[in-house]
């Protein structure tokens, strides 16, 4: 049976992550409050941000920026977008 969570991003019950994506409190929070669907959306968006802004994941400041954007993404705040990106319409 799939584990369900009340997704912070989508504000409804959705299937949760299979395991915490990070160790510690941050990973536990994501595991308990973020759906697999929202996590997949973040991973696609994160890839665009890394590529567009030429972020280097070896750089602590770039990692810190990306984690801050992830928090904004999941809480519904304004978050960084790839310049000129227009999301596809249904």
C-alpha cells in the first residue's frame, strides 16, 4: 500500500516519497510533508535552475541558494524561474 501524505505544495492527500531525500531534519520534513508528485516537479525545476544559472553544486553558496529556492517552491512562495521559460499549457 502506498504511503499517503498531506502535500504542502498541492494542499491535498497524495502518495508520499518512498524514503527521505536528505538525512536529518530537512529530509524528515520533506518525507512527511511532500508528495512524490511535488518532488518530481521540484527535480525537473531544479535542473532548469542549475542549467540556466550555471550553478556549481561543489560551491556552498550555490547549494545554499538552491535549498532556499526548494523551500520557496514547496511552500508556495515566489521562486526562481529559468529566464524566458513558459510552462506548457494543458
